[in-house]
C-alpha cells in the first residue's frame, strides 16, 4: 500500500497492516482516503461513504472519490459509488471520472460510466 507524502511530494510505501489502516482511515474522509491511499479497500470505502455527503464530496484537489477510483482503475469501487448516488459528471476543472478512465484506458470503467449517464 502507498500513501501520498505531502512533505516529499511523492507516494511512499507503508505497511498495509490492519492497525495502520484503522488508525488512519478513521481519521479521514472518503475523498481523502481515495487520494492518499492505494490500493483501496472496498470495505473501508463502504464505511467512509456512510457519512452524509461523503460520496460527492470534493477534496483539496477538487476531485471526488469517484474520480480517484476511475483514475486508479478500481471498477468495483466505481460501481459501488455510482450505485450509491455518486454523480458521474462532477468535474474537477476539466477532469471527470470519465476523462480519467479514458486517459488510463480502463474500458470497463468507461463503458460503465457512459451507461450510467457520464458525458465527455
């Protein structure tokens, strides 16, 4: 698992222990978790998306959890977020979940987002 280190401006390896996840995930929002940690645990996503407004919340980069999931190629998390009300057309500047998935050539995510109303 990796975590973004803002002091070093890069991703660093951290041990994926249950204790580390519990301590850090409980202190973060869904969008911060999606930004700071990879790969993402769908159970942590389920827990964090239970908070009101979490699904479409924008982080400090203006991205949503759906944009991050699409950019990481995490189909199951994309599907979970959309099924629970994530807006497929929220943009961070010119970046959307669809544009990220297209850039990374995640065809399964592109197809799923288009079927669920995403527009380019």
